[in-house]
């Protein structure tokens, strides 16, 4: 239970729901991630030796190995919404790859960082390898001045741009896991009851502070009426909260019609709230709001849904809800996002084997999974040339341009017949060249 207390998101009220979500959404996935690294990490980081089988013939005698080496010192900039899981996985992957880690918690996330460090030190990680920095944002610049070799940030797009501005002059590489404004495609064949429960769960999860929650509902008109009623019923059963004061200014509901919501006694809007923009391109359909607010847009076809989705600059995750799995898969393949979940939201992405990352204003690079572990490494290639032959040291290797043209055809012509013909010509050319080399010295010797 100590882990669940440490994992409670900054600003989330204590209670049974907070404890349950901390365990299910942070502690358990973190444990799974650690087990994944123990099980799969050594194999992923093992030296890979290339076979000679596919090696070009002109590299005969060369042996190649590819190594994954530590980056050095990794600075993990942690978020406030999942203060244990997200930076915890990133820190574990960095350590598993052989790096040192500096963990800068968000303000209020210090307990999660200290808890994780305590576990790692108890497991034998040396004190100097893992260090917790202060939560003040000014610490980032101080850390960069002391030299870090890579930065992993989980935060907003605005924060990401500010951090990148600091990294650019230093040429420090980064992984940017940034904001989301995720679409949820409710297809004409969707199970409206399941779809409504999925959206209600996703909007409310972690008090709405989940970057891959369903924010933009793109609903096929054939099921819009039934889905609206099912969604209202699903949302009626959840706890209502006022829109946070920090969002009173940024949230602009003008030009929208309320699909679900209401007003509190003090006149402030209550959450969850779902609104339908009266015209396309409304600011709420392309904003990274971090709370229980969703938008509703009705479409005739998947094509129209994709067109509306393309207007949003964020591309972190997406969900598709529909009974026809084949059609849902086809739609998912066309959605620009780092992860697309079919007939569920959020939860499947916690699989420790699955990489996570965004596109566009949602960032770049990946965390988690095999790809996230390899992200914490740099590649080194070692090649050894055996034998004494080094014909490439000679001018043209002793061959004329036509010889190389024939080789190119023999190796890369499309048809087998064409390659065999080129091989025949190549062999004839080589034999003729060899004959000339044998006879030329005798001619020179007989010359008076």
C-alpha cells in the first residue's frame, strides 16, 4: 500500500478510488515493466553478429557485430498525473541499459521519486547511479549545465518546446512524450452500450488527466442518437466535479452545444462535460485540455471522420469502436497516431511489451517495450577484416568500369535470367582479365 500512496497523482483527493487507480494504473503496470526488463532485457541488449550469408561478395572476409551501449546520463523529467508509473518505467529502462539516471519529479511528485529510489537502492543500485533532483523547474537548466546525455520528458507540448529550446544549443538528444487530444471513432456498427462505457471510463480515468483519454468523439450519424442516450446514462453514474479553476480561462465553450454536462450551484460548469461544436475547427477539437472535457462531432463516413481528425495537430493515441474488426483495423491503419486501440480505451496500452510515443505536437521517440529500452542506448558497430586481400587499395581494384556494371546487374537485376546472364558475362570478363595478366609480362620480356 505504500506504493499506492506514493503513486497518487498530484492534486487527486485521497480515498478508495484514488488508491484503487494508483494500484491498477501505476503500481501493477510498473511491476510488469520491471518483469519485462528482467525477462527480455539481456536478449535485446546482446551483441548481434551479422551472418556472412547475406553479405555482399565484395566484403568477403569482413565480420561485423552491432553493440548497444549506454547513452551515459539520462535526465527523466516526470509528470504530475502518473508520478510513479511513467518516470518509473523510463528510469528502469535507462538503468537496465547501463545508464545513470537523474529523476526530476513534478512539483508534488517527490514522494513517488523517493519511493522508487528507495526500492532501487534496496535492490543494490549504487547511490550515485540514481539521483532524485528537486522539483523546481529551474533545476532542469542546472542539470543541463552539469551535462546530461539524453532527456526524457513527459509533459505538455508547451513544456516540450521550452525544453527543446534548452537542448538545441547543446545538441542533447531527447524523447518527447507530449500532449494528446485523442480521437475516438464511433463507427456505424459500434456496440453503443460498450462505446458509451468506454468513453465514460476514459474521460473520468485519473480525474481526466490521462494523455490518451478519448477527447474527440467522431460519431457516425447512424448511431448518434442511440450513442448519445447511452453516453448520458453512463455518465450519469459518475461523480461530478467543477471544471478546475486553472482551466476557466483556457476553456472556451462559446460556439458549442452541450451534449452532456451541467452547472453547479455557484454557476461553474460541472464535469464530465461533452460539447458539440456548432462549426468545424473549434478550438476545443485541437486543444490539449487535461481534464474531463470531450467534444462531439457527427460524421457520415470514416473518410469524413479522418478528414476532421487531420485538423488536429496532436497525434498521440486513438480508439476505434465497431463490431466489424476487419473494417476497424482498416480504419486504424489510416489514423496518424502512436497507438490505436480497437474496442477499448487506454488500458491495453499499459502492456509492458508495447512501445509508446506520439507524432506531431504529441512529440517523438518512444518509451516502454523493447523499443523504449533500445531508445536508452547508442549503437556501436565493430568490423574486422580478415585475410590479406585489399584490392580496393588499388586504383579501381584492378578492374575497369564495365566490370562493376556487370556486377551491379548480376547482384540486382529483377529477373533471375537477367542476373544469370550478367553473372556469365562477369565471369568471362574476369577470366579474360586473368589471361591478360598472365600474358602481359612475357610480351614485355620479349620486347628488345
